[in-house]
């Protein structure tokens, strides 16, 4: 599949950019639905898209550059060459969180409530955006004998390079379509988040669930990939995913326990009054 969808004059428009834009628009719509269900201002998702979108892109690139610093110190002009690829979703999430927190403080909204709304849009964008990797033939995994394994000129070329570095891979065999795994995982997370939106009991509940559930899937999927950002022997995204699972799992549990305790206390008081 050609990476270029069409050209405007001699300027190529890539499928990746179209997919990312589609993810942003659909994410905006889904976040608006969630905002209504949570009883919040429906302008919040639009503000988040306008304010957080550009910040997320910058952070996604910065995150990638930091962990590929040796290359970019030798080729500094490539730092700004976004069209050559090289962004990281956890960088985008960090950027979105920072920007959303500043926005919330400025507008005097509950930060965690805004995070709840943004999380639904974010996971939608991730679900759709991963298909940009399909058109780029990237973000795939190790060899697999499963019937949905993928193979292309790009996977073959990439695995040949890895093989020359002494890594045990076979360029002639299919690989795990890890972008597909992540897209499907994000769909499952989105469905669960809407269940939580329906039964929302504390601010931050949707956000904590998003960070925990996405981290859970990403930890497993990242272990299959062959192009992970590394810090020594450590896969960066896998480490971040693990921390998210632990931290936000604890936060979710503690807050839910607090809500249940408060409900039980209220019920006991009502019985006493009777």
C-alpha cells in the first residue's frame, strides 16, 4: 500500500496524517458524548482538542527524540522532520495531561473531571491512530506462526537489518501486527470506559481506569515489538506501562473503596435515624 494517499500539486498527503486527523475528530465526538453523560460543558472536548492537540504532538516528538538522543545530536535538523516519523504515544499522553491540567486550572474546572472527559477522546484517537502504522508498515512485532501474521517488503527489510545485528529473527516469516492488537485493545478499553461513565462515582475514575487498562495492554503488546525505545536493556514504554498499572490501579481501588465506605456510612446513619 502506498503511504501517499494523494498529492496536492507536488506535495504528498500521507495516509498517516489522514488517519491521525480522523482519530482526532472521532475522539472529539466521543468525548463530547461522554461530557454530556457526565453532565459537563460540551465545549470542554473542543477546548481540549484545540489546546492539547498541538502540545501532545510536540511532547510525542520530544519523548521520542530524548530516547534516540545519540542519533539526533548527530542529525539535529531531523528533530523537526516530523514527516520522517518518530513519535511516541506516551509522550503524547504526558503532553495532553499537562495541557489539560493547565486548561482546567485556567477555566476553574475540576482537573480530574476534565481528565475523565479527555481520557475517552484520547483512547478513541489511539484506537484509530494505530492504523496509521498499518499504512506506514511499522510498529509490528516479532515473528509469528499465527494465521493473522503480516509480511511485507518493509517487515522483511527491517528484520534483515535486525538479523545482521545478531538478533534471532527470520525476515522470510510473518510478524505480529502489534498495531492491530493495540487498536483492538483500545476498543475494549473504550467500551469499559463508557460503562464507568454510566456508573461514575468519583472524579478521576475514568482517567484512572484508562491509565490502568491501557497500561495493562501496552505492557503485554510492547513485549512483542521489535522497535521499542530502549534505555539499556529496558523497554521504556513497557516500564512506563507497568508504573501506570501499579499507580493508577492503587488510586482507582483506594478511591472506589472510599466511595463505598461513605455509602455504607450514609446507609447506617439512615437506619439509625429510622
